C-alpha cells in the first residue's frame, strides 16, 4: 500500500467516493513501478544480456558501470543489480535524501531535492570521474530520471553550488514550466545536456528512464546522456519572459548573457552507441487510473495528459468541469501533467498538488463529488506530503474550524490547513516519478 494515512482520509466526507479515489490512486501507482518495468525489459542467460531489442554478449565486453540520479532511479538500480549481480564493475546513483536504501552492490549517495546541495555536487564530480574511466567495449547503464537536475548538480565554471541552488529556487518559484526551467538549468551545467554522454563515449550507453515531462522528450527526462534540443537562446528567453535577469546571481546571469554558440551542449552524437529505453511514459499513470475507474463502474474520461499552468487556476477549472459535465453514469475525470506555483514573495508550506485539490473543491456543487491530486513521487513541492483529497466537506470543516481557504491559497500556505482537516495525502517516497495525477469522481 502506498497511501499511509488512508484511515484518516476516510474518516469524513463521502467515504464511498473517497475510498474509490484512493483505490484508483493505489492501482495507478502500482502500474508505474520502475523496478517491474526494468526487470521486464532485462534478462540474463549465461553471458547473453537482453535489453529490449538488444542482445549483448557480456563475455565480449569490458567493464560494466551503473550511473544515475533521480527520484525514480533507486528501483532501476535495484533491478540492475538483481539482473547483473557482480558483473557490475563500479557504480554511483544519487537518490533523494530520505529514500529507502537497500542496494547490495550499487553505490548510493543521498542529496537534496528540489534544491541542490554540496553532496550532489560531489557525487556529480565522482560520476564524471567514472565516466572518464569508461573505454570502448565497456557498457554503461544510465538511470537518470526526474529530479536529477537537483540531485546531480555540476555548475559551469564561475558559478558556485550555492549560486546554482539560488538559480533553482528562483526558477521553481517563477511559474515557469518544467521545459523552461530545464532549458536554463542545462545551460548552467557541466554534466547535463548530453555532456555526461560525451565523457562516457566511446563506451556503449544504455539509458533506462521514467518520464515526468509531458510528451516524454528524452532530453528533459534523462538529459545528461542524450543530445540537447534546447539552446542558450531558449534559456535567455526564459529569463526574459519571467523577468529573472536582475534576480539571478550575477555569475549565472553573466554566463548566460555572454555564452557563445561554441559552448552549446551537443546536438547529436553516435546514435549506434547510445540506446534509450523509456520504462514508464508520463501518461501511464492516467491510463492506469482510467483502467481502475472503469473497473469500479465509473465512466472514465482522460481530459489531458499534458496539463500545465497555475495550480490554483487549473484546480478551479477542473472542479468546475467535474461539477458541470453531463454524464448519466458515475463519472471519473482524469488528467496528468505538472501545474506550477508562482510566488511573488516568500510563501508558506505547500505544493502544486495540494493547491490544485484545495482550489478544486471550491467549485464542487454537492457532496457526491471529490478531487484527488497527487505527486506520484510522494513529495509535493518541498513538502513531505504527496498531495490532497478534497470534497465539499473540506469547505464545511474548514469553516467550522475557522480556517480560511482563500487566505491559505493566496499565501501559498496550504499544508497546515490540509493537515488540520485530515485531507493531506501521505505516501512517503513511492520509488516512481511520472506526471502528477489529477482525479475527480462524481456519483
């Protein structure tokens, strides 16, 4: 079971609908498990390693390395060591602080997320050292997933890790989309944007990844080891659009402002030496939720798997759709994507999924409607909460306790309110990291 506080979430409101929502979320999370996906893709018989369509004779290979970072990288690492065992020569995978350990052979190191820290910086330098050791004939498995931008920081020369941390904070609070954010981060890094792959080649690279970006663009989900489609002009445009030039650390702003074309990340390299396998696509969580909803006799409709925009605005719109959409059968509305929070000043404690669900319940018209919004990695924004489950009773109980929902949303301080109402979802680290799940049920 992923959801740890199920009893508290079922202690009020429409218990039947709440239970259905939690059952759908549990099923959806179980279907986007990177460990299961990796072991389904890989098999070893004697010296022959099968990876999807690839057949690799390990007796003709040199060293085998495993490198990675991200919120879904740990289960991939576990699967690799279960398949390859002591054939792994050396390894390093950086995971989010607090993730459950448990690898026997693969070296793990913890670092900070969503803001990078010195531990991640040191791990990235070690990762580049291992990459430089790889030679022709060696095999390098790379498990970079969502979260690796913070967990594997290696700022360009002249920018300190403290300044890189400030860059991440400003981008995350700006309201920029994940593609915009990553376009900037890739161009302030010595490891992202395909630069790690350049250090590994001519050894053969096998990328194993999980997508948390709409449309599944490889260079935004496993960017250290695939060519970069973004440019310095794209990065500069992000700073223009979100008025970040004067707020950025001067070292980072000057680097981006003065960077020339010869500093661009690689736009291609020998494709025959790089194989990328998408273990779990970003839309899979929505498809799994629709499958379970249909099994529970709901008429399931996936509105979009590419939702973006402000969490409060999109949440209200989602709640309105749930309340007004014409449908004779019990209804399940499903969406995936990644909404954002824009902070004009210092906010409180919260995250985009919590804001989405709290905003959505304000539009619900009766007690037979419910909204769940969940960050599939189990940590919504910088909090230890995964999201929220709300309904009309959320409004009623908040009023009874004299809790101001509008004020909490405006101050981006929704976690304390949701905890007080027992509407915050707690999962801990799930081991996966695909798109956020938005679910609305109506009887």
